[in-house]
């Protein structure tokens, strides 16, 4: 098992990455489970796959699991589910010092974390991420949120978990498409700040996705370590360091919005293509050697992810896509910061990007 410290001032915690953590849940949580009753929020799919393992582990140690099993999918990150889940936790008389368990992917982690952030002005929670994307990104760093009619993740809080348990065995039951989409957030760490890790991804990404256990542990632990360093440095995304984790997300957000945040394009798939667009736009501006941008695109494509805009079959022009970007929550006094690249492993934040120029670029990419 790899243990990665997240050194947040005053509230440090660990991310543990390894096989067999779910059956060993009670020992892993230790004194954090201080009462018999244990509230667990999950979704129907995860419950069907892993509910019995978690239930058995808790009951064997004398605990009484209380399950809240929500529908799977983004629509669960809503005001309605937030209110209902908070009421459910209040009904269980959860106290600030208690821990709520979030067993699921990003949706469950974000919703449960936000409930924990506001319950009695903040109670503890433990992230037990069950998707690759949640293990390497969303479960670490304390971003919690729900979606509203105005957009995704527009209401939320920074609230750090007390512990993250990333059980690698859960990756073996994920649909292949979801695993590939999660891989985008792995290769992101190479592209944004770690050229040697990008080399590693080129050499090992396919075998890792195919199921090699040692490579999976390395990929998840290395990604989490990268994220932990960034989060410890800039917990609240104020200095610009944490914003680099948004590589590919501004372009990707436009693609997700245009495809209706639907199964047509998963978040990780949008991030993968978004990173290629960020690299190509950087090359077009003379910031990054074009061959490096194409190297990034080749790797993304070789992993079964889209690296060309026309393959999405979007029925729109660049102006429409840039219009979606203007609703990004990162808009700041009329400007939109973009994460661009000087090379593989050399991302930086550019606050002066000309959106008219991005529109021309998107039209070129749509016609590519
Ligand atoms: N997913 C980006 C961040 O946690 O900052």
C-alpha cells in the first residue's frame, strides 16, 4: 500500500492507495469510526458492486451501517439531494466529530463532501473513491459542490476529507470507457508538470489500463502525490498553482456544454481532448513546439481517447464554443484564465488570452 500525506496546514490527512482496502475498512478508519452507527452515502451502481463488502466489514466489527443509496449520475449533485441528504444525516444525529463515508465516484464524493461541509457548520468525512477519476483527482483536495440550473459545480465549498481510501480492486469492475476517461486525469499530471511521468505514461499507460496491478498502483499513487503537493501549496486556488490542475478543462468545459453534459462525452474524455486543444493552441501561439503538441495528441489517441474535434460531430462553430467558455466559473472580471503550455510538463496560467483568437483557433480545429 502507498500512503501519501496531504500536508494541509492544521488539517493534514492521508491518501492510502492499495488493493483490499474495502474489506479492511474498519482497521483503515481506526478511531475515526467512534460510534456504532456509520452513515454511508453511495449510488445504486456502486452499492450493487461493493455494498455487501462494506456492509460485512462494518457489521463484523460491531458497527451498524446506515446506507443512503442515491441514483447514479450528475443529476444527483442537486439542491434537492443536498437538502435530503443533510436532513438524513441530521435524522441520524451525526455530530461534528463523526465521520460520514462517501463511497463512490466524483458525484458521490462532491455531494457528500458538501453535505459534510455544511452539516452543523462542518463534520468529518472520509472519501472512498470508486472510479479512477475520483481516485486520482476529485477525492483529494477538498473541492465539494453541487450543480444548479446555471451550471456545474457553481455552488460548493472547500472542505477537506479526514482520510482517502483508494482501493485499487474497484478499478477492476469499472466499464472500460470510464477507466479510459479517468486516465485523462492521470496523464494530465505528466502534461502539466512532469515530463518524466508523461514518458512513463507513453510506455506504461496501455498496460496499466489493461489491468497490471503494480502499474495501477504506481499511476494512482504518483498522480495523488502530484495533486497532494499542489493542494498543500495552494489549497484555495488563490496563487495560481492549483489552477494548473485545470489544464484542458476550459476547452473541455465548452465541449461538455455543447454535448449537454451527457454520456455523449464523459468529463475525462472532454479533458483529454481539451488538453490536446490547449497544447495545439499553445503551439499555434508559438509557445510550445508543434511536435510536442502532436506528441501529446498521439498519446491521447493511442489510449482510445479523442484527439480531434471533428470526431465529436458538433454542429456548431468556434463562436458557440467560446460562448460556453464565458460561463466558466473561472471567469474573472471579464477575463478567462487559460492553462497553456511551453512544452510537455510545462503548463502555466495565461490571463491575457484573446478570446477572438481562440474563436479562430476553434474554427480551424473544427475544420481539421
Ligand atoms: N480538480 C481540480 C482541483 O481539484 O483543483
